[in-house]
């Protein structure tokens, strides 16, 4: 009887060790960083990964979702549609969706974010070179204008730079202040 118990215990230990040792290990070439999103693909599709809705979404759909889910604690700051002249906007936390007040049928034409965007963190963590490398050789570095930073409160700060990248009909602009990412805007072809 003692021999059977020892055999059963050894069999159990061997089975556990074999199971743990035989688990598939991920191939390092198949591991994709969760920090950096595929910028070109997302820009072309009109997607800012941190925003729930892409370019082209009807403002009423966005408002409807956030009004219907006002008890959802995944967002803390929701400001419903406001139309200020030619542009309307809907703000959810650090993200603002813009649309043309007189052409709502075109849907959202710009998405801005003063928080993390495309997997990159605002502040000192993300550098201009990080974004240029992620966007590739088509990324252009320049100095932004007031029009480029329409979404930043306080206007255009001194010592600002910008990386502009276009994929398909859409353009993304990463705005830097003192070489730190300060905000991002994704523009569709109908943005005015």
C-alpha cells in the first residue's frame, strides 16, 4: 500500500512538472509592444486608440452613448455637444471630438487628446525622436502655428515643435512643448 502511495505521489509531481515545463513560451518575434500602437494603420483608419469613436462617427452617436452610460465610471468628465461657431465639440476626459456645426452628416472630423495618444505618454517620457521613429521616414518635423494647436488652452507656447504624419486621407499632429509631448490631433480630410 505504501508503494502505491509513493508511486501516486511521484506520478502527480511528475505530471505537474511536465505540465509546467511544456507550456508554450511566446516567440519573442511574435510579441508586440503594448506601449506603441501601429500609428500608420490607425491614422489611415481614422482611429486614435485611446478614443472610443473614430473619425466619421455621428456626433449624436457619441452623445447618445455617453448620456446613456452616465453611470459608467470609466470616464469622469463628459461635456455634451456644444456648438461654438462653425465647430461643434464633445469632450470626454482628455479627448475632444470635433465636427462641423453645419455639416453634422460628415461626422467627427477631428479628434484631439491632451493625454496619452497612440500609446505614447504626455510629458517627459515621450520624445520627438520616439514619434519620428514610430511614424517612419514620412514624418515631418516643423513648428506649429496657432491653427495647429487650436485645442490647447492658452494657445501656442514658445519653444513648440510638431511632428506631422499623413496616412491615406488623414493626418496626425503630435505637438511638443519643450521637447515633451503636450497633445495630439487626428484630422480627417473634411476638417475646417
